[in-house]
C-alpha cells in the first residue's frame, strides 16, 4: 500500500494542507518551510501504532507536547487534524482512510484528549469516535483505538502499515563511534547508529544478496573499492563491514566502516534502506556527503528499485543534482512556501509558470528550486 493523500490542519508549519502523494515524492522548499515537519507526520503515526513502546500520549510528549505540534497561526480554531488515505497503488481509489483530531488537555489533567478518531474502509465509515462508550468514560479519549490490539481488529492493516514506516537520516559519525556515545542507540534509530546490528540480524542469505547488490553500486560510485563484506570481530563478536580497495600492494588494502568516507557510509545506509523492506520509507536530504555525480543518478535508482518492490519513498531535498533527472514527473514534486499563516504547499505540475517549462523538457531542479531562494538573499553579501 501507499499513502495516496494527506490532509493536515494546524500541524506545525501547516495551517491547512490537502495534497495527493505519488509513489516517489520529492519535497522541496527553503529552510524553515517544514520539510522535516511534513515527514514527521508519518513518524508520528508510526509512533502511535508501533507494537512496542508506542501510543498517542508518548508520541505527542516526545515532540514537546501539544504546543509544539500546533501551528502558530492556529488561534481561533486550535484543533490539530491528521488525515491520510491509503491505496493499493497510485491513481486508484483509497482502500483505507484514517483521520485523527487532537484538541486540548483535559481540565485538571496533563493528559491529551482526542477530539475525534475515524476510520473508513473504502467509502464505509467503520469507526467514529467519540462514541457512546467514550461519552460515559471520557478518559477513553486519552488513547486511540489504533494503538490497541483489542480495538483495532477491523482495521489492523492500517496499524501494521504505520508501524512498518521507516525513516533514515544517516549520520556517519554516529555509526562510526556508536560504542563511545553514552546513552546508546536512539529509539527507532533514525540516524543509522544501529545499521550494523540490523545487517547482522538479517538472515544470512538475504544479507549476502543485499550486500552483493550494494557492492555493485559501490564499485561504480567509490573509486578503487572492489569488495564489500560482512564480518564479525574475532575477539568481541561485534559486527562490521569490511571493504577491499585496490592498492599498490598486490593484495590491496582492507578497511572497516570506521575508515570509510562519510559519503560511502551514507550510500551504504541509503541502499540498504531501499532494499530492506516494502514499507513507506522517509529519506531526509539523502544528498548530504555524496558527490553530485552520484546524486544525479539517485532518482532513477529509486525508480528502478520501486518497480521491483513497489515501495513508496518520500524524499526531502535541497539538491538540484538530485532533481536534475528529466524523468521526474512534476506531480512527484511538492513545493513548500513559508507564509504569514503557515507554509503553503503546491504540486509542481499544478504551478502555472512551472508546468510549461517542465513540458518543454527542463528538469525540476532547473525550474522549481529557483523558487526556494529567499527573496532578500542578496543582502547576505552585506553581512559583516
């Protein structure tokens, strides 16, 4: 399944939003326009639905509470709404729709309450809260039915979909030095600290197959790299990745991941994430640390891998190189624009002065990213 439509009200940067989503969706916009906050909508739903340690109250608390979630322009109507449609494929009718409203804390309590929770299967409304039981016991509205096994049986497919969502913004330094960082791996491992552990836990046959595919890509993208293998330390049993590089020595030189470049580590993490599952994948600025020549081929690479696994990928980016592929459809690009009442959202193909340029053969990077530039950016030249 994929998320085919997203509606938001008063969510962080967005006072109102109603947009269709494609199987491959690029999210662009200037700094502070809400790209990360848009991706966080799906992490929020995952955190509610996840089978271990999740739940509505914790998901809100982890984000700093209701005041941090609510759009600053929400004055007269403070209700936050997250509403998603799930379809089997692009351009098909939704199979599921899940909508959640968050109003305020209960008087005399620090616990949040739902203003509503609704589920549709196709066009039929199968859950509509608050219901009669919620009226008798208002404390029930402190939890969603989505997070409760005994109440989500009719729509557990939605809960499983949200629970499987993955997000990666790999930080090479955390992966290299994870054993020295106090506090261990951050929950859900958004920064790739646990990548080696995840690789180690993968079945041997699957792990070997994936690493062989990644090795083929690295041989093209990383000069002198000839071989990528998984191994364990003989003394500690710790998992490692080892690469063989051609060298003036006849047998070359072997290096472990702590000696890999930032770009190599990020590329390995991104390729593993694309191969790892068929669930919704959220990528934040995947171009960081990567050579622009590699980044230019990333969009078609995702497309080719999607044809095999049908995985939906949402990507935030500032990179013209990433968006230089003329095969990117204007419907696949969402442009965020900050405003006084929150950020606006537009599909590139629907923008009047963008559509004809895309139809003429210009790339999205050439046409759309110029709209990201702050109007007064030239004044930076006067800064002393």
